[in-house]
C-alpha cells in the first residue's frame, strides 16, 4: 500500500529539494556579500597613556566608491580589549564636533563613534588620530587632547591613495570572526630585563 499525502499537499517528487538543500539555499539567499573596500593604509600608532605598553595597529579604508573613509583597529601590542569594527570617519568627526575646539577634551569624547563598548576603543582611536596628525596632546592636561592638522586635507590625501581593492569573504567559508566582534585580551609579553 502506498503512503498518501495529507489533503491539500502534493506528494514529494524527486525534483523537489530536500530539507537540507532548501535550508542551504535559504542561507545563501540570506547572505549578501558586503561591497568591496579599498585598503588605503596599514600602520601602527603609539598608545597615548604614559603607562601603556606596545602600540596599536590600524587600517585606513575607503568604501568602494571612495566617498567615505573608515578606520579599523586591527591589533594591540601589549594587551587590552578592543572592537575590530570599521568606524566611519564621519562618526569620528561628529564626536569631535561636539567638543569645544578651544578646550582640551578627554578620549571618552570619541566613545560614541563605536558600536562596540570596549573601554579601550576611544583611547585607541585617539592614538590613531594623533599618529595621523589630526589630534595632539593638550599642553596642560596630560590625559586630554586638542584638534590639530587639516582634517579636510587629510581626507582628500587618503582618498587619493592608490590602495588595494579587497573583495568580501563569504563568512561560511571563513574561520575568522567578523570585524564587529569584540576580541579577547592579547597576552602581555614578558618585558622584564635580564640581570
């Protein structure tokens, strides 16, 4: 005796996708690869705290149309949590625009540029902006900063860099964590001097 299909449903045929094939197709349809980006610069910046060890590694990136710059913290020598997200430069500018240009401001003024909530994000982005000549140390306040440099000229120079076009990677094929993920603390290296 052959098994009947429930009323109102057609019997499965060999040409219909299996449950696994259907879910794979659905996953592929849900994944939309992000657009390519331009990697314009990879560099290191010295940390701004007098007690900090090591340096910050970062990238300056442009969208595929070269209209928007982004900055990503990519590494931290010496330890400490940080967010690997690509921070749009207009968000950094928006944070700085809220500061009084005639008054030094603390690193925490830049915390809202990030989605991630690591307490090191703001200090690390300040280190990068200092390295790029966009911020400087406040003369009378060691832990505060002042706006320096020509921000418009810096953006124009960065967007004119030749750069390298980076195509997106399918996350299903990648073993790396997404750029928005919080990354764990890097173990501190033993810097004790031998006697």
